[in-house]
C-alpha cells in the first residue's frame, strides 16, 4: 500500500505535501460561514477567509474548525480539506492514501476525528504520526540507539518529546503556541496604548520585532482603532514592549522541557547532553532563541531549518519509506 500524501491541518495552518511534488499547499485553517436562514453557509476558506477577518457583519463568523489539537467540527474540517484538495487538484485522481500529522498525547477519540475528517474529504487509507516525531526526522538521520529531544512550537500547541526507537519515550503537549502570543500582544496594545489592533497585526509585530537577543531594540508601526475616538490611529511598538510576554511564553516552554527530561531515564540525559535539543515550529525562527534556551537550560539548542514546514516535509520523505513509516505508526 503506497502513501502519496502527507497532511497537517492544525489550528492555524493546513499544509499538504505530495510525493514527487513536495509542499503543494500552505494556507490558514480558517472557515468563513454566514448565518443564512436557519443554517450557516460557507462563504470562504483558507486565504480567502483570512482576508475577510475584521470585515464581516455580526452574522458572519471566521474560525478554525480545529482547536488546540482537536477537531471541534467534523463537517467544517472536512469541507475545509475538500476545498484545499480541489486547489491542488487531488480530486482528479482516485482516492489517495495519506499520513496525517497530529499532536502528541491526543486521545484515541481525537485520533479518530482526524482520520474521519480526512476520509470524509476523500482520502483513502489514513495513518497518523505525531508532528514532533517528524521533527526528529527533520534533523537528518535518526540513530535508533540514541534519544532525540524535540520541541515543536506550533500555532496553538507545543509538543515536547524524547524520541527513541521511532517512538515517544516520554513527552507532553501544552496548550501554548504562536497564536497565544499574538493574542497577548493584541491585548497588551489595547491596555497600554488604548488602541485596538487585529490578531493579524499582532502576528506581524511578533514576526517583525520579537527578539530574544539582549540589547536588540527594534520598532514597528501598526495601525489600529483608537478606543477613545473610534478613529484609526498609528502607533510605534518596540521589541522591549513585547519581550516580557515572550519571556513568560518561553518560561512555560522551558518548564515543559525540564519536566520531560526529569521523567526520562538517566541514559537519556546523556544523549541530550551530547546532542542537544532540537526546536521546530513557527516561533523557532525568533532571533536569539537558541542562545536564550541554551542559557536557561544549560543544554545545547539546535534550531531546525525552515522549522515551520520541516515536520511536514520530513513526513513527506517518510512516505517513500513504507517499512519505516509503518514502524512509526505502529508505535503511536
């Protein structure tokens, strides 16, 4: 049985990898639905839905049908996937088998929901693999006798796992991701500057000026709505303002890493001390991250290149190795 697809549909983005073509789609996991009569009609999905954020009336909602690693709406998730499949012309072919990336530690029922959504959308055979395990393979060759400690900071969840023999030895998942930081930044701007900005604007601030490099002072302009006058207002935000939120965010990540290490066998500590920790995910690209974490943890920290896409691309390569793929699936 051949697998031709690797798919990740999380709370922030959906990615699709096709064997022989590579990464063919990356769009926001968003659905725009309007209340029409007694039911809701889907008006836009993905990038088109994102463009409508902040521009709809009170009877129209823009949301992700996948929240913190759980499929909250099977119907909307399936419709979202069908739309993305049409965009990459999957529906022109017979049902294809796919590997689906999922968070660490999700329940059996949550696993079934991921598989159900994919099957309703037209996928044939479905295999589930933890995203953080794919992060391990994004580092290159994985020695079976050595343990890799991987941290994947996703959009709504962060997974930490010690990986050995193609399985998770110890691990945890915490409800903390890049979107949480976006919300924190937007709330801070409202409280400090009395200006309401969108989550999209907060995300842009994070990407442009968030830094963990000591003494690095960056600034960026952002336009929002003055809470007093109701008129547009432009303000300047500095990286120093965002740093306390970023520090607090990283403290939670560090706590999860330390907890995972503390429950691992002593032999694992030796492997991690020698090889270090591997970090992937969108926030892995923040300036100074590796030095910051290394100083706090007293362990070498390696940032996986193209960390936001790396796990999905690694999964795409795994589908060409059926024996290894099924071994990983069997261990999950």
